[in-house]
């Protein structure tokens, strides 16, 4: 009986090893036969989709697509510019500034970039004065009124 028991145990171990090896080989061959999932991203198509989302007010989707595009295609000035517009529109002035400066690095001759960057600086100055007014008795009204008047002339970013 002892011989039968050890023989049975030996066969069970052999079957288990065979099963484990077969499973491992199946998994390994499955990984080798899986096609690569890399795909080509067209920066123009992604930017156009982001532009449509931006125009429809879906700023979350637009931002996501633009961030992907600028990460993959660093010199895509139009994506950087649109990203700057998005951040300016949502009062994320530091992010807008970074996006416009990045765009200006690759296309310094585009006046809309500089216009919108100046608008960012005006908004930041206005925001600083409004914040300062909350914490001080100083008279900020003349400069604040002037800044608000200046922004009233062109308070939205220029699209190109």
C-alpha cells in the first residue's frame, strides 16, 4: 500500500508539473502572438478634435487632447496656443502663460500669441490688485479701474 501511495503521489506531481508547464507555454505563446497595439497619432486630427470640443464648451476633453498632443508633438504651436486660450478662458493664468510662452518659442512671429500673453499679464495684474484690496487700506481704485477698462476693450483671447 505504501508503494501504491508513493506511486500515486509521484504521478500526481508529474501531472501537476505537466499542467503547470503547459499553462505557462500557452500564456507565453499568447503574449508572443498578440499584435502590437501601437498606433499613429495624427497631431492635426487630435488638435481638430480638441478645437471642436473647445468650441462646444467641453473644456475637459479639449484640455486632455491638447495635453496629449503637446506631450507627443512638442513643437505643435497651434495646440500650445489653443491650450493657452483654454487656460485663459478658465482663469488659469499661470498655465496660460506657460502655454503661450511655449508657443512663442516656436512661432515668435505670430502676433496673437503675444496679444493673448499680454492679456494674461493684465488679468494677473488685475487679480493681484483685487487680492491686495482685500488685505489693505491702500487705494488701488485708480489703477484697478484703468486695468478693468483696458480689459473691457478686448477681454477675450484672440483665436487665429
